[in-house]
């Protein structure tokens, strides 16, 4: 079992920044890639960013490229999403997830094995 707890969400104005963190506990030695997804009301869960086990490779959704940065610390078992230049369309519940089995950085929610409970990000216009 792996447990994930997100933190750092909140309300911010357009153009502002937020830093989301995800603390991982449990069977952390089995972890592979980690990812951030988001889901707005009435919409499907969307891939935001993913990072390889080593942290050497990262991949971003088109809507956040150049604004968001994902990083991980395998000693502290944390993954972080730095979000800059936020827009109202970035408003959503943000989830971190861990993959135990895939090769590379999965992009689909179904490829991830464990999820956090989510943290709300609201960007006001």
C-alpha cells in the first residue's frame, strides 16, 4: 500500500503562483513514475505533469508547459508541483498519483496505481 497526501492548494489571483506538495508513505520502494492530474467540475481528469523515478525526465500537459514545474525528492518521498502564471482555467482539484508498474511516464489516469485525496486550486480573474 502507498498513501499520498497533497497540500498547498488555495485561492490565488490570475498571474500568481502556488506550490503543491505530495507526501508519500508506505511501499515507497516500489514507486516508479509520479504524476499530477487535475479535474474541474464536469470535466474528465486531465494529465498535468509527470516525472520519472530518477527525476531525470519530466513531461507536461500542453496547457501548462512553460508555467508549471514538477520535481521529486526520493529521500523525503515527496513530489512537488510549482505553478506559476496561473490562469482561471487552471482552477480544479489537483491530485498526485504514483505508478508502480509502467515503463516511462504514464499519461492516463488508469495507468496510476495510488492517488491522493486532492487539493483545491482556485484562480480568480
